[in-house]
């Protein structure tokens, strides 16, 4: 079963964080990713550029039209993700609970839909 | 077979069989589907061929075979876990094999697993209880809706959503490991006690007490104790339920609930009270080692134990009960606990003390609209000789009480005051 770990946090706080704290967070994520890879849990993952870099597309007159900004303006923004493979939700909760970005943010865990085609 | 027997069987066996099936397929909807089909076959066959010796085992075998048929004919619907695949092979090799499970204990592990699924933190809190009542106790959506005083459609919707979530997020049909267990046990205990209370005063008017639900809750409580060894609150909960359940024969008379002071105590089950007291002793010993302030179930069990030991209402250790309520109020601050504490204080120090505390509660308005506050005030006013005041308070309580049974009780009390 595949689960997506979606990392939400306050971008403003992140942008104003001291360099040392960011480096520490980065190192923690490297370690976290390394461990999940070793245990064959991790399928992929990445940090996302800030939501100010987002482009939203919608159909207008049958054609996709790009506009500036993220799909939804919220207090916490999607800042990164991991895609993991776990036997069940409890196992996924254990891994997601160890994600370093749970500090000062929140983690959403979503199962992927498997299409039997 | 008469309908009544079948209903009883439904209630007693439903949760057991469903738990086994759900673990096998990880999907409650599917498990309920095949179980319904198995029950339909039972309704057709048992009156003709007689009830099997092990009804739960019979139902499990039939439903399991139906599940395997579904897995074969519709592989998209049933996820082919290794276990399902193995089952299919087994059944193909020995189609007439009797089920491996025999007796009640064989179902315990799966029921506990199902309970943890119902109490999973990713299931909406309001749905946990509904799901447990539906799956473990076999209550219908309508019965659950009545118990929660909610719309049947809303409950049905809630059940559908949580079952879908269990399947889609793959909540495991397993007892969590030690690390997660300590976080989840409290919710499990809460749901067990809610199940017990649902049986203790069934919201359905007939019967008033659903002993089968109470017994299931006690059994689940004991299972939880096996799982979390030396857990004072889990042991105290079992003690509390045993001590309360022991009074069941005295609690109802002629279709009416009898308050504890009027109960015929010779009808209390002495063996169960002894068992409850023994559980409480264990809980207290365990609690002493933990060196923490006592928690709610321990205090409530201690209160129930003092009642259980007393030969009459007059010879009850009310000062001790009042002190325990004060302690309970500290760990479980609630206006209802405060009201019960006020009643105990009245019994310990006279009606005026109780009335003073109730006036306090009344002034704060937290229990506005709750009929048991004026009902308790009425009782104390009657005892203090203020008949006019008591009459007024009973009338007030009657404007708030909606349950027919409680209304009948209040009306009788009011009549007994005389013209």
C-alpha cells in the first residue's frame, strides 16, 4: 500500500528561519530519507519551492489558462512530500510521525488509490 | 425456529463472526455483506435442520466460503492478500473441512482487533462508538440512531464513511504494538464503557437493560486487561462494570427503574460483587506502584465498591463516597459528576448541604435543561420536609424529562407527595 506524506507548514516562518536551523532541518530530512530508503519504505519525495512560485491552470473557453499563485491560499502551505510503501496505516503513521517537519507544521497522510486495470 | 431465538443469536454471534471475517478481508462492508448472506441461509436452514451446535462456527464457515467465492469471481472487489489466497487453496483442497475455531475464546482475539479498528485515531471520534455498536454488538442503524438521539440517515452516513476509510486507508485489523498501544488504550476503554452504558440503560424502551451488551463490554474489558498488563485504569474499568452489572436484577421492577436506595439488595449478584471487588484490589495495587493521582475509573469503581459492600442505603459509607466524588471531580471535571457528588454530600451531611451545592450548580446554568438536577433537588426538598418546594421541583423536572420511563418515575414521585 502506498501512502503520500504531505508536509504542511508556515512558509513565512520558514523563510525567516535562521540559516543554522534550516541546515539542521535539511540534515534531519536527509537522515530520515536515508533511513526510509534503507528500510525499503521510501519510493520518492522532495521539498517543493514556495507557493509563490506556483502556477495554477484552469480551462477557460476550453483552453488551459495559466494564472499566478497556488490553488488555495491557506495559513499552512504544502511544502514537500514523501511517497512511501507500507503494509498498513499504522506502519505509515509510525514513519510519518518521524518526519522532521512535524516540528512547527503538520503532516497529512493520504493513501494512494490503486486502480486494478 | 422462532424469530426471538434468531434475534438473540444475531446479537450474540454477529460481532464474533464479523470480526473473524473482517480481519480476513480487511473490509467491513464486504464482511457484513457475506455475513448477511450467511444469516439468510441460517434463517432458511436452521428451522428445517435444527440449530447447529456451534452457531458462530457454522456462520463463520458459510460466510468464509462466500467470501472466497467473491474473491474468485470478482478479484477486483476482494484484495488478494496472501491470506485470502491461502484460504482459497485450503478450501479447494478440503471443501468440507470443519472450521478451526471452536468455542467462544477462539473469537476473542479477532474481536479485540476489531475494537482497535473501531477506536483507531484516524476514525472520527463520534463514529468510533457507532461503529463499535454496529460491528461488535450487531446493533442496527436504527437502534444506534435512537441511542444517540440522532437522525438514522446521519448515522448510516457516518458508518458508511468510516467503513470506507478503514478500507481505503488500510487500517490494520491488528492490535497495535506496545508504542501505539499506550496511546490508544484510553480510547478503547472509553468505548468499552460506552458500550456497557448502552446496555446498562438501553435507550430502546424494551428491554430496559441489555445484559448481553453489558456482558460483551465486560468481556472486552477483560481482554483489554490481558493486553495491557498491570494497567490500573483497565482493571478498574472491569471492576466498575462488574460491580454495576451485579445490581441488574434489582434495577428494574414492573417495567420501571428502581433507584439504588429502594433496590432489594438480596437480588444483587454476590459472586459478581466479589469478583468486582477482587478486580478493584488488583487495580489499587497496580495504581500504588504507578504513583500517580487516581484516575476516573478507579475512583468510580471505588464508589461502586462502597455501594456493593453496603447492606442498605442507611448503612452506606456516604462520607467516603462524597470524598471520592470530590476526587473524581478533580480528574473529571463535569457538572454531572458534581451533581452526583452533591447527592452523596447530602447523604453524608444532610439534605441542606446537598441543596446548597445544587443551588450553586443551578446558578451556573451548566445543567440548564437537564431534568436530573430539579429531580435531585425535589428529592432533597422532600426529605427536608419542604413538600411544596419538592412538588414545584418535580413539576419543573417533568417539563424537562422526555424519556417515558423517567417521566413515569417522576410522576409517581410527585403523586406520592400527596395532594
